[in-house]
């Protein structure tokens, strides 16, 4: 027999998530511009960078052309930046009083938090889907299993990033300060990751702090997981295996989601976020 409370919570989560999904209708022009710019980036700038990089790097990528290696890194950074932008939207809604209105609805705060995170993450995946198609067409990926797993892993990653931004918003309670902190974190995480350089190259650099940060960086984990998924030969030079990456990404996302839900339930007891 179904649990009425569970069914009601699922229905509420989907209802809250639809709020973020509906806003995608107003972003058609922006999406078209973003796709055009991204296509130019991967066809021109990424190709130019691959010509500059020495062919000796192939020994660190398992023979995978650096251009293909770089494309999956760029796609990962796009997922990250888009997820971050969804967090900005939530921060703006706090300042505009929209969240307070939502919290006046007969929906549990924890359920509301899950719905917002899920809705923001799903809208991220939908928004970046055209860019994923561009990258996977260039890479010649046609395996349906790889495509589905890629989307699932990107969704899990996005849930973690959106939850993190939500926690940050609650902690600082200032849109301007959130912008500054997220911008600084973004600059560090993207550059201290494997978006641009293979992990074996970073390890060979001999800079231990850089290597440790890149190894534990969630952006690195998603990028390398996608590379292993699309190019199994990359797995030959990635000595840590797939299982630790999967465990890390699930723990990263679910851990931050639980913390975000806990914050909603504790910090919004009075119906406001101040």
C-alpha cells in the first residue's frame, strides 16, 4: 500500500521543481546566444588551443586527442557555471520576497528545499543539453548508455553545486557578498581542476597542494568520469578507477543536499530568511 505522505511529498517536490523549469521559457534568446557562442568556442578556440599543446601530452591521456579531452572539460565547466547561476536566481528571489511567498504555501520546508534544488538542477541539464549535443556530435558519441549515464552524472553533480550555493546564500544572506564569494570559488575550482590538464600531468608537476586539490575537486571528478565513459582508453592512465569517482560524486551531492534541507528547516522557522 502506498504511503499517502510519501506520495504527497513527491507531488509537492515536482510542483516546486516546475517553478524553475517554467522559467526556461523566458530564456530562449539567451539560450540561442549561449549555444552560438559555445559552438564557436569548441570549433575555433578549442581547436586553436589543441594545436598549441604538445603532442607529448598523449601519453598522459591514454592516446586521447587533447582537443577531445578539452571539449569534455569545457562541457563540465559549463555544467558547473550554469548550476552556479541557478543559485544566483534563488539568492535574487530571497531579496525580492518571492521565497517568502513560496514558504507561505502548505508545503514542508524540507520538501520545498528538495524541490528547488531538483528544479534548478533539471533546468541546468535542459539548458546545457544543446551544448552537450554539440560536444558529443563532434566526439562521435552514439552509445545510448554513455549518453544516459552522462546526463545522470551531470544531474547528480549539479544537485551538489546548487545545494552548495543554497548553503552559501543562507550563510551570508547577501546577494552582493554571495556574488563575490562564488566568483572567487569559481575562479579557483575551475583552474585547480582537470578541465585543462590531465591529472597525471598535474601529478608530474610535483606541486603537491595543486595535485591534492585537483584530485578532490568535484569538477575534476565529473570531467574525468565523462572522459572515461566516452574514451575507455583514458581509464588506462587514470589509476584511481571509476568506483571512487562515483562514490565521491554521490556523497558530494547527497551530503550537500541534506545540509541544504537542514538549513531550510532550521533557518526558516519564522517564515523568513533574515
